[in-house]
């Protein structure tokens, strides 16, 4: 039987924002402070349940709603999490996380090779540079974190910033390549049935900095190619910034390909 559980915790968004302000979990740019819900939840979950216990996670909030749902994969069931929170949680944590409504379900104990699954994942498609990378205006040093689309453009068209679009290489296609790399060898993406349904550039809060970068959500279909590694992939998440609300694979029934826009 699988040792992995899917957890749901209702979150009061107004209390989360207030707690972030009181605890200094904000992003500062000059004199302007910004609220990064991923950083706030990162700290709040670690303080309530222990470092890394609810990770990766995904927060889903409907438009104009004051409450959302946080989902996470965890090796601990719901009752044990509630008991841990009774011991460790601060009073202000209980105003944000509605622990009396925390729910869990055990995930399947076996993932058959060849099984098709629908998925929904929010990712930050970036690459950590292994070598210095230059364009006509900027030098990006080894270790820098860059948008995967920009890395591809700089490597393939160093003297022509618009070369990617001119040759029909879309942002969605580059990000799909990035995502496929990170699912292997656990799973293979069905590219005809997978679409980028949301994209924005978002500045986040990390330590004393506020890096800006891509934020993309994909809906699609995958095929399990290695059952054990697929369970590890669920538990670990996809890509970077997994501790801040990115990379959790939410599963759904496999369906027909999403129509192209």
C-alpha cells in the first residue's frame, strides 16, 4: 500500500495576508511591500506541521473568494497532522488554517506502467545556468536562474532576440519541453493533449530578494512509464520553487485533447 496521502486544508486568505504582514513575510521593492502567498504558506506550514512535511503544495482560490483550499502530498495522514498541529501551532496559525476541516485520502498503492492520467500543475519554468551566458546587453553568470524561454532564445539566437517567434518556436512549446524533461523517466507527456492554460510573469519573495520570473499552469495528460519513480515524483514535485506552491501534480481523469486556442 502507498505511504502517500493527499491532504486538503481550507485557508482563510485575509488572515494569511495579515499574518504575513505581522511576521514580516512580505516582498519589499523600494518602499512598496507585496504579498507573496507562497512564501507566507511556506513559513506557516513549516511552523505548524514541521519543515517540509506538507511539500509540495498547491493553493487554489476561486475568483473574489476570501477562502481557498491548500492541497499537498504527505507521508502522514490527516489525524496525525491534526495532532501534530495541536502541539506545535501558534494561535495565529489556527486563524489561517482551518484544521478542524483538514481532510486526507490515501493515494493508490500501485501505479501501473502505461496508465494514462490527467494532470494540472503550476510551475516556474526556469533553468539554473551551468555556464556564463551573454547577450548584447547583459551578462548572466553561472548559477543565475533564468526563464527557460529566454535561455533557449539566448542559446539559439544570441544576436536576434526575436528569432524564436520568427521561427515559430512558441513559449508554450519551450515550456512543454522543460516540463517533459522533468517528468522523465517517471512519465511521458501526451503533447497533443497538454496545454498551457495560464501564464504570467510574477515577482516573488525569496529571502531578502524578489526575483521576477515565469509562472505557468498546464493541464494535460501523461502516461506512467516507471511506477516507483512516478510515486516519488508526486511526493517530490516538479521543477524549482516547490517549497513555495509550485510543482505539485494534481491528478484528474485523462480526457480528450484540449482544443487549441
